[in-house]
C-alpha cells in the first residue's frame, strides 16, 4: 500500500466502510472510523490496534463532527485521506415521502458530508495535501423509479464534489467522487434502507420496482472487498480521477445516460440556441 497515511472514514460499522477499515488496519494504516453507535463499530472491527480510533459521531451535528476531526488530529497528528461513506437509501415517490423523511435523508447523505468537508478542510489546506473521497451512487447519475429523493441526494454529492475539486486544487488537496453500482453489502437491509411509511396505493409501479430491488439483496454482482481496495488505491495515485464508477452495472447505466443526454441536447439544439441576442 506504500506510504503510511491517516484515514478518516464515516459510516464505518458496516458495508463498504467496514471493508475499508479492515483492509486499512491490516495494511498497518492509521484509521479514525466513525459511527453513530460506537459500540457497534468496535464490535464489527474487533481490533485492539493503537492505529484504530473508533469515534461516535452525529454527522448532522457540526460540533460532533468537529470534535471527531480534532480527536483524530490529536491522536495521529494529521489527516491524509477522508472518506465520506456514511449514508442510507430512501425509497418512495416524492408525494409519499414526508418532509421529515426527506430532510433526514439529506441530513445524512448530503449535510453530513458537507459538515465533514467543512471541518476538515482547514487541516488539509494548512498541510497543503490530502484527498477527500466522497461516496455517491450511480443513482446520482441515473435515477430509477421510486428513488427520487435518494437520487437527488447522491446527485448533490456528485455536484458538490466536482466544484470542491476546483476549490481545493490550489492547496494540493485532491477530490474524488465514487459512484458504485449494486454491491453485496447491507444496503438493501432494513438498517440501511428506509421506505415511505405512508405509501399511496396509486403508485403501483413504485411498489413493483421496490420489490424487485429488495429481491436483489445478497445477489448483487459487486464485491465490497474489491470496491474497498479500488477506493484505497486512489490515495496513492498522483493524479486520481474526479469521478470513479464502480461496477459493470454502473458503467453500463452511465454510458446509456450520457448517450441519451447528448442526443436530447442535439435534438433540441434549435430552441436552445434561439434564446441568445441576435
């Protein structure tokens, strides 16, 4: 794995986050890992290494995030790589999802990421190095029926990462946004997925799509250990990508979307360019 680094990883008690922590500790890296429930995290990682710092964090609370960043710097002296992995799925039509359900999803998937970036940027700017890796989803590029709020949240992560890369490049800080497809994690299990509590009978196609996704649990093509290894490799690259898709399904869906957008832009070019001053 090369040079030893200090890693700060959110959402580390399960899924890709847990795979990342275990692989990094095995390689002798220093890892600060966060979870809302620190006991679950400690139990899942099961490590007594002095290079492992488990931290209980409420990502929606700026002070909680700031305390976690400060604790990491106090323990390890610096932070080199930040992986904003925490998030959860939310399904339902926009009409079905309440304001609270929607805001709660954005608090974790978007504002939690923003809070970490806001609090860690000073450290990375000061040391004029570092790498922020934000985990989005192919859903942020290609949405699917019944997942509008989740797609919107992940699209926001992609958009903010693109501009963040521009904002931080003068300080030597790199940014990558990762968009995985379907991986065999706990994403489709109850602890990682929320469905509308008040479904509306009229949305039958939404129910059909949700059932189809739930039946995929445990059979997804993506290997989380390989995904973790791919993300870890980014930190040793002198010129890492700003966007990284993970999984054949993600690549396939993204290419179809890109081709469709190009065609639509061209098909409506006449109206598009008609709005300029002559």
